[in-house]
C-alpha cells in the first residue's frame, strides 16, 4: 500500500496539505486585523535567582516571601543530581506547575 502526500499553496497563499484548505473559521478567529484576539490581561513581573546547583529562589508577585525551588527524588534522578549532594530538597518548578493546573 502506498500513500501520497501533496503539499502546496492554496488561496490566500496558505499551505495546503493533502488537498485540504485550512478552516476559514479557525483562520479568522486568530487574526489580529479583525480584533478577534484578546488583549493581554496580565504580565507577571517576577524574578528568579539561581543559588547552588538546582536550588533557585523565586520572587513572585503576590507572595510576601521568596519561593524556593529545587529537585527531589525521581526528578533529581532524572537530571542525574546526586541526592546526597543536595543541600536542601524542595518542590520543583514542575511540582508547582502541576499544582497550579490541577487547582
């Protein structure tokens, strides 16, 4: 069994794959010219300072105290960080991202 894949340019100079034009509704939804894209609602102005190895201190808006990030357990193993070499074990940035999206 053979398959052929065609790719070229269609109307409005958009890439056409397998003979299909891009969806007009999606294309129109994300154009700036029509003002359909939301304006930026918030920009976070935090900073992060790397201390020793994987230890990082984040200064985040809305937090009165700095937030400490590091690695631990399986994350330390993945990045080949010797757990004995860690001065402090803290939650990783991945832990915070998962907690934030799970909420």
